[in-house]
């Protein structure tokens, strides 16, 4: 345990968000002292773990839920924002690799084509309109579209084998897609942080309480879960990046900005292929359309993964309902999260989303035969003996006050910070990890505004993220430059077979 009882920064949770913020702050101001507290005995043991998320470098190339169709028109705003945010993440990672802060990019990032695949006349028409809506934007340059079964068979042979030749199908393909092991990336970032002066990591430590002192500092109570010992400390700034555990800690802080927030937990399961021949024959991340009433995190996808140097193939996720806020959490997490200030939004959002709750419960009750049927929609020749079911990560979607509806359920991420910028929490889920750098830059703008205006910080940010302060979507020359640089540094070879 660090002898220092008043660090400048406290990061709660040893996941990708805390790791990203910690490295950003330490690069911007090396003299800062930082303490990281993680309740598990491992780094990145929850949402950042490779088996607990899709590992997709979310760039909106293939995720159809980022481009909804409304009144016959494809909305591209969210997709463009996510695509640009991922480019920002790639730049930051490239800087860290170039500076030797991350030793080997191949440990966490691989080139894997991103594809969307649909069947049925209505879905094919949607995908065609989506392609037309996106192709004019520089971020999506090079996206291929096809309705030709022979062409799609070349891209994803397993998906087309055994399929009814009369069935109308369509696919889009982006060579520039990636697979990310966010667990490995997080461990690399925290390992680098631990090499710096004034940074201390505490595993098996749970933050039990957060209170604001009269002098403006935060007072934290921490318990060592291994020994039972308790510790108290003060700090100027707290970041709550504890995944599903962020909501209860935000409530303990009692900041006005955090009142009224609730959480809706959604669990997940994967089918993991155990047949090496099938794994080897597929080399893409293939996303389909979500079922009616399904949450965005349940968009079905057939994923090529590279985890710890070994190629894998996953299908899912099958959604589910659990009252836990963390995979390693308590069944009482949901009832304990209900407070006087959020009970109305939670009840209202719950009533408005009864079909979603029923859908999630039905997913939990699915039989192996029903799961196989969902898989066979993607892989017609799939056999259950080639796949095994594994538990995926736990997510907590945000419920917040709404003047019109009383309470609304949102799918996405949200930064909540105090008016004085002394505390911030990250709530929500996807696209999360892929856009971690942009999210943390937003946090810096809120909580470190005066320092961010200094020339020293501006110059450093432009060194770490060459496009900082500029819009890539409207600047094709800059986009081409940063993409070429990051692809070279991260060793992304988009034309080679995975």
C-alpha cells in the first residue's frame, strides 16, 4: 500500500477507461500522483476482458444499429461520430507504441474485415440504402457492397454454405476493420503506468464510500478484500470507471449531477466454436440485424477473434437478464441501486420497456436447440457439437430523468461530472472501449478545463493525437495521413488473411 494518503488522482476500476485516463493525465502532467483501486485480483477482469466483449474495434463499419432508418432515411450521424472516435483511439495507441509505452501492437490489435450481412428483401433494401448513405463520407471510403451470392461466398464461405440459393442476400465489407483485445491493451497501459513515479495499483481493494470534504477534496474509504484492513485517503480528483459498479459509487458521492440516474442490467452469453477447421475457414466480423425488441448489445454477430495469439470464433451474444451490475457482482445490485431520487425514472423506464424485459428473460430460458436455430440463420450448416456456451460480460444501461417521459432507458455511454470538475463517472456500455480516448478527452474538457487551455497541454495532445481539435469527417487529406500513420505503426495489414 502506498504511504501517500493524498494522491492527486484516484481511479476506481482497473479497466480500459481508467487505464486510458491515467496514461493521458500522466503524459500531460508527469508529476501527478495516481492511485488505482480494483476490487478484483486481476486487471481488466470485467467488461474489458477479451471474452466479455465482442473485441470489435467499433468504427461503425458493420454495426447496423448505429445507422437506424427513420421515415425512409438512413441516419448516419452516430456512425460518423463513432468512426471518427475510433480513429482518435488508433492515433493515441500509435503514439504509445511509437514512444515505446506499449511494447507490441500485435498483442492487442489485429486486422479483421468488418462486414454486415442481411437476408430478406426488406433488409437487403435497407443495407443498400445504408451503403449509399455512407459511401460519400471519407471515413467509410472503400466500403464494398454486393448482392451476388458468388461474391459473398468468396468473402464469407461458411455463411453461404447450405443457404437457399433463392434467398435474397446482401453484404457490405470494409477491409480496414480491426479486432481488439481490450484486456491485453488495458494490461499494457496499466503496466506502463506502474513504471512511472507516483503511480500505485491496488488489486483486491474496494472503495466503500466517497464523501466531499469542506476543503473541496474527496474523502474515500477503501477496504483491502484480501486482509480485511481498511484505509482512508483524500484526493483532489476521483474518476469512477468501475463498469456496472460505477452507478452505486456515483450515488455515494451525492453530487447533484448524479441524482436521478438508474441502471438496467443486461447480461450476455456466447457460443464459442471448438472446431479448429471451422475457426480457420472464417476470417471476418460479420454483423446482422437485431431482432425486433432486442437491445443494441444483442445484435447477432459471427466474430473472428485473436486472443492471446490464438484465433477464435464466437457467435452471439445471446442477451439475458440478471440483477447483477457486474459479472462478479451481487444479485442484490439492482434492488440496492433504487434510491428516492431515481425510483420514479426507473419505474417509468421499466414500464416503458416491459417488452424488452420479457425478451431478455426469454433469452435466458432459451434451449440449446433455440440457440442453434439463431446460429444457423448465420451458418446454415452449423452443428451444436462444434460449439459451447460461455457467459459473456455484464452491462448496465443508463436510466435517467426525462421531463417528458419521466424516465428513459439509453443505450450508449455517458460521462457524469460535478460542477467543479472534481469527480466524474462513466455510465453505460457500447461502443465504450473503442471510443475510450474520445470519452476521456471529453472528461478532460469538463474536469481539467483550465489546464487544457495551457499551451503545454495543447501541444502535448496534438503530439499524441495529430487530429486533436480537428474534424476528420470533413478533412480527407488529414484522415488519409493519420490512417496511414496509425496503420503502419499498429502493423495493420488489411489485405492479408487473418
